[in-house]
C-alpha cells in the first residue's frame, strides 16, 4: 500500500472520521503519488503549453528536469533548446503544474523538449551534474577567476572550492586573446533560501535536523556576533533569515560575504562586502557578525522551534499530526524536506489546525542566465558525483 495512504488511514481511524468528504480532503496530501508515476522519458519536439509556474535558465533538458524535481510544485516542464529558431528564448526552462498532475495539452513544436518531474522516482536531493557544455556561457555569479590549462582543470578547481557551484572556461581560440584560458568560478545557493517569513499566532516553524547551510569543516566553532549593533552599507545580498545565527550561516556560505547584519523585526539578513574596514554602530533590534570560513558553526539554532513564525510558501505537502516536535521529526526523515511550518491546535482557523506543512526550495546549482557564446565551455562542480 502507498505509504502516504497508510498514514491517511491511520489518521482516519485515530480521529474516527467516517465521511467520504473527510477522506477526500486528506487524500489531497497524496495527490502527487496518484497523479504521477515515475516517468524519466524526455519528449523531443513536444510542447506542454500553458500552466506555467515560473521559468528559469537551464543548459539542457536534463538539468531542467532536475530543477522541476526540486521545485515544490513543478510536475512537468518544457525546455527551449539551443536549436530553437522562433525567438531568443534559448535555454528557458518552463516549470509547470496542473491539478491532475498531467499536461492539459501536448503539441508538436520544433526546438523544445518536455518531460516530467522525477519526484516519484526517489532521486538524490543533490544530483550529480557531470556534463560540460561547449559554446555555452553561464552568465553572471562570478566570485573568482584564475587561469587554467583547459576546461577539465577549471572544473577540478570548481569542484575543490566549497563555494563553487558552476563555472565557465574561455578556451585557447577565444577573442580577445588576453582572456584566453580564463576560468570563472561561480556561486549559487546550495543552502535552502526561505521564501517568506512572517509572524503569525498559532504556528511553529523550523528546519530539518539535517540542514546543510555551511560546509562540514572541523573543528566546530561559535562564530562572532555583535548584539544590538548594525554595520551600515556595503550590502551585496538581501535575504530572509530565521535568526541571526541563520544569517551568519548564510554569510559563511557566500564567498563574497565579509560580515552581515540581521534585523529581527522583519527577518532581513543583509550580507555585506568590505575587505578594508568594518565599523559596527549601536542599533537596537539588529545583530551583526562575522562569518566562519574554516570551521563548522554551532548548529543548535537549526533544532530550535520558532514559535509564532510562519515560513510561508514552498509546500511539498502536509500531514496531520499532534505536535510541532513530530512535525520536525517528519521533516527530518523526509529527504526532500528542508523546513516546515506546523499549525497548532490553537490556530485561529480550525481548518488548518494540526497540519504539518513540509517545505523545500531549489538547492542544486542553477546559473542565473545561460546563453550561446563561441569558444567557451561551461559546467558544474562534481562534488556530488561519487
């Protein structure tokens, strides 16, 4: 029997819910299981028009399929290939969904490839991406450059650098000559980025016990925080964080972050870069700090339950359970769950009480833009390729 169905039947027996309507409501928890079977086939020159959630850049249909798999709502996709001729939408990956889990329409269309999420296939949360792409540029997200003998050496440099997620290498016949053999190391978030954080009565939110924010360095360390201190200016990235310790972990993961400031009343985390000076000034409700580069930060904050805080959005499903601790354990046991929100028995709307919402965000390497460019080679780090 489907494991999700088993859990539903357990809930029904425990609560003595006997109506057909109650079963249908709970059955929505397992909609993904019923609407899709494992389907790894890629359909060349077939379009799934409409029902878009969003679009991102991908170098090929395989990468697009992995992005769809990690997106909490995506069930299928259409990828616009390099040989597309109608306009300049090359390398666009359109993430899609329907209530049924299947495309409403399939139509022939030259230059695109479509396929399905691999969520039902029990794939690895961090896939291996071994391909390299000739005459393809991963634009932006550079944090370091160096000269290497070839693209294989550039890929090795990216793999050895914990911050590097992907690269672009300029080969020996590129014009202008002065940047030939240049290897661009690039960054994207391997840590889950929270969508919306807001205060809400009757909910508890938190992270999986297995949260991977910073690299697993030895030894452990406490890091340095400055309570009630702001470091004005020099912002490079603005994110949402659940706490000052979470913000510090995000700063530690970003190769350009030299210090940070966290504003507690709106959960804003400001990553900053100034290699010359750091001037904290007194400011209530703000905690600033310094990243930890070569040690593992204390992760006790990961296990802390945040009362009255909602991590809104990015749901992969919900289940009924009796308390927030069980919700966190359930999230930790699910390889696809990264964070959660639990609606307590005191939640104002009785419809949502005792729901444990499991959530995730995309954490695989994802270039901000992909384009055609002669005489360059791009690819990904191989740390996930064992």
